């Protein structure tokens, strides 16, 4: 199979770790030049270095997705090295705390990273996609943006809001050949869920319980998320916009 | 021998006084949908905490309540500030000692496409239409949980259910609000119910103000109405009826639901 993203530049926020890191590697394998935007400077650099060491093109840009200037400089850096054609919005944070225990700061931080971050990146990045004849925005959502589970009020609200924001952007820029979709994985063997479950007294028990609750009786894998992300960034999905891909082993189908 | 006929409505509440003895806190009740809800809930026996940033509007609503021999107090605060959400709940507890219904109806509507939405517009819309409601629920929930439970009603919008053009921050905030409400329904299920009303185009003073600034308003309304299966704009009272239902014991087994008040618009779209 030939590379599907050759000659394109992709900005990947939150690319220094987890699913963002995995997607960065896969996009590079598919021929894209990847720009790793992350608040974690050494992490971003080491991902970029690892990609370059494998003979691909990558660049690390340090920035906080909640800060307008930082997001604009990430986008500018990406646009300056080639035709920016894809935005992968994977920077996210999560917490486990019920409504009555959630502090103002934690609420605001989750909303800022998980919702305002994608808004700022779309606002700064979409004009470049338009200028390059079109492109694809891939926002990492979550099963928890589709269904709810107790203890995730801010994360659910942010991811639910993200779906609507992406639909808005999809409609507003459909005629510009800019596609905007949400890729909504359930608990995956890489990234937020693993970090999050690691904080439990018995992480393996949590993971086993979550896997057992899934219709496929297992966690999703980073590879499966990458497959879907490449599809959404590629010319195999040119009529797909404003949609939510529930990449969850059937989880949301059972609960809705 | 004939046995007495069973009363087939015995399991139902008193239809004339659906909120007898209850206290309802309604944000944005200085006009429009909030005011209509205040009046109808009070007519059904509720004492109402009338919250609005417009002092005159809040006072007027309280006056209308008194004219119908109902009881209410005005609280003039801007709910987009967290401290004010805490304050309105504290005032309600101090005055009435309970909160049975929290109706988060206040909102700001700002239009703007993704590329045109400024940081300030984004922050204000998210703060008022999403964070404020989190703050209000967080403040009121402990009182509901330690009391007899309660009903939380959050006003979303058709625009929070479907994608549209030109409402980037507003649509996102309202969609987030739907999820926050369902989250509350799941977390506090045994004692507290939480539901969403999703109004479509409602003919309120705010709607009229927007119309006044729109060119060809009449034609626009006509076109809008053509897409509404019930072929008319909604009235504040249409929404208030649904709010009353959700506040009352007529909906004791309904939680986490989204009730449209849109004349069928969402179904059509």
C-alpha cells in the first residue's frame, strides 16, 4: 500500500505522549511531515527526534493549547514548513471527581484544555487548510462525550461540547473542502486512560473491569486509533465531515 | 354488595398544586421564559427565588408574583461569576430553608462562526452558558441531597443538539450542558433528577431585540416558521409548561432526559 499522506504537513497537539504520539509516528510513516505541538518540551522534542531517527520529517513546537499566542505559533510553525493539510487535536486532560467535589480551577482547566484548545487550534489552523485547497481536522473526542459515566463532569461536558463545535465548523467550512470530524475512542491501551487508571490502587483491576464492560471484552489499541486517524486525514474519506466515529468496540451503541 | 370504585388517579399528585410547599430557584427569571416559569410554578404553590442581573426585571417578576398572591424574592446577580451562584443559593436557603427546584434558564446568546469568534466572546459564552450552571448545581446539590431531593432543569437549545452555522461557542456550550446534566443525573440519581429543556425559536423580549437588529426580519421569521412543524414560534409559556412538568412529581421517573420545546424543529432537521 502506498503512503497516504505524502507531501502533507500535519499539526498534532498533545503529540508528545499517548495517542498523539502514536498518531504522530503513524502519520510520519504515511509520508506526512508532522509538527508535534505540546506543553511538554522534552517530550515533544524526543518524539520529533525519534521520528527523524526513523528517516521521516518532524518538528517539535512547545506551546500550551489554552493560550491563544501559543496555538498561533504552533500553527505558524507548521504552515511555514509546507502545506498544512491536517490538524489532529489530541491534547486533553481528565480527572475523576464528582460534581460536588470538583474545584473551580479543575473545572476551568479541563474545559480550557479539552474544549477551548481545539477551538483555538481550529480558528488559527482552518484558514491555512483553506489556503492549501482543503484539509482535515481530526478532534480526539471520547466515548464519554457520547455517553456519561459518573465522576467525569468536566471531561464529559467538554467532550460533548467538542462534538457540537466540530459539527459547527464542519458546516461552516464544508464548501471550503475542509472536513471536520470527531474520533471518539473508548478506553485505549495508550494515553489518558492508562495514565488515569495508573492512579488507582490496583490499576490492572481497573483495566480488566473496563475491558470486561466493553462489548469486545478488551481495550482499544493505539494502532486502531491510528488507523482511523489516517483514514480521516487521507483522501479515502473525502465526503466524510461533521461526523463522530465511535471507535469503541460497540460501547456507545450499547449505552445509547 | 358493591365495593367502592378504586380511585384510578390515587398515585398522581394534586394536579392543581403540583409544587405545594416547594421552593424553586430560577435564573434569568426577570423576563421571558424564566418569568413565565416563575409565574406558573408559583401558581402551583412554589415559592420562587427570582434571579436576574437586571434588577428592574427581577423586581417586576416579584411584583407579578405578589399580584397573583404568590411568594417570591428577587436576587440581582450576574450568574457568570461563581461567587454569585453561591450567593443566590445561600439567599434561597436563608430565606426559605430549602431548594427543591433549580432551573438554570439564564444564558447569553452570541453568534459568530468559528473563525470569527474572539477569545472574549468564547470565554463569556462558555462561562455564562456552561460553567455558571456547573457552579449553581455544585452549590445547590448538597442542600438537595441532605433534604428531600430535588429537580434540576437546565436550559440548552436546539443549537446544542444539532450542528448549525454561526453559533460556534453557543452551540458548544449548550451541547456541553446536555452532557453535564446527564452526568449529574447519573451521579446523584437516587435523590436528584436532572433534565434538559432544549428550546427552539421562542418569541421572547430577547428574541425581539435580535429581530429589531435584523434586516428583513419579517421575511426571516416567515422562513424560520416554515421549518417548524407546528408552524409558529414558541411562547415563553410553551417552555414554562415543560419546566413545570419537570419540576413536579409528574416526572418522578424522568432523569437525564432532553425535552425539546421547539415545535418539532429538531425532528424536522
